[in-house]
C-alpha cells in the first residue's frame, strides 16, 4: 500500500495513481474526502461508491483488487491506496 497525503498535493485536486505497470486509476480529492473518477475495471463499482471521508467506508475495487482508505491522525489525514 502507498500513502497519498491529502494536505500536501501541490494544489492538485485530481491525481493519477499507478496500481501497477499496466493499471492506473484517477482519483479526485479534497480535504478529508476522496473518490475514484476513472478506473479501467468492468463494473465501475469503485466509481459508483462516490466520495468517502469515513475511516469506516473505504472505496473498494474487486476487479482491480485495490482499496482506498482514509487514515486520520490529529493533524494529518492520509489516503492509503
């Protein structure tokens, strides 16, 4: 898993995340929330899940075998992919 810091992203709101050499997803984020906006999977369930800001509601893609989880510390929310 890799971490994407929500507070330190150079002002970008959309980012391509490389899952492996062949697969890339596109996520959109804002402070404390993230969603998948493009993914090369068949069902698009990860896109249908829409925004999440809850540590108890990860975005899961069963086709591509990844999940996006928000981990929070007091001063620093992170997204773990």
